[in-house]
């Protein structure tokens, strides 16, 4: 498992990027496992796995570590 923070998220299109400290990794909103009552936003800490995607690596099996935004 890797850890990082959501650095960009496009709510209308349902995708964003997570920074793991080295690079930005693409993700789809439906890859977030614990998002029932949750609004995905920039600054969230997450843990995730990396899988091959259509245009390169992407984050999958994303779990939210906290729901507080980093200001």
C-alpha cells in the first residue's frame, strides 16, 4: 500500500490525482472504497494500490485515511 494526498479532483468528470511524494497518480472516483457519505476533496490523506491503467499507472483500492482537508 502507498500513501498520499489528493492534489486535484474534478467532481464533474469523476477523476483526480493523488501525490505520493514523488509524482501525481491518476484515479477514478469509483476507486475510492469508503466514500458513502463522503465528498472527495483536495488535501485528503489516502492509502492506495497502483495498477496499470490505459495511459499509465493509476491508483486503485483507495481508502480515505482522514476526512479533514489540509489548508
